[in-house]
């Protein structure tokens, strides 16, 4: 559990903090693969949660159990059409 209050991070802030393209982060959030809170047109993220998800994806990818973390502008998830 957290001792500190949640500080939501905007899409642009999360993109900069994580070193990921904003378009990729938005696509992942829209597809439900990365959780976010939508406030009108704004996307709000919990950086700790997003980091955790990305690290887990990378770990699974190394073990061959999941799709790669593709940040080249295409979705590489199991529901993608060859990307």
C-alpha cells in the first residue's frame, strides 16, 4: 500500500519520464493495456503502475512468454494484425 497520495501524471509528463513516445503510450492506454484515468481529452497515469507494467512485459518478453515491448509506433500485442 502507498503511504503517499497518488499524484496523477499527464500523458506528456509520463512520456518524458518514461522515455516513451506519447503516441505509443496513448495507444496502449486506449487499448486497455496500460491503465489510465481519462479526464475529458486528458490522460492521467500513475507512473509507478506504468513502470511496473512495462518492466513485467520486458521480463516476460525475455522469457519468451509475452509479446515484445514495441515502441516503434505499432502495437505488438496478441490482438494486433502483424503490426
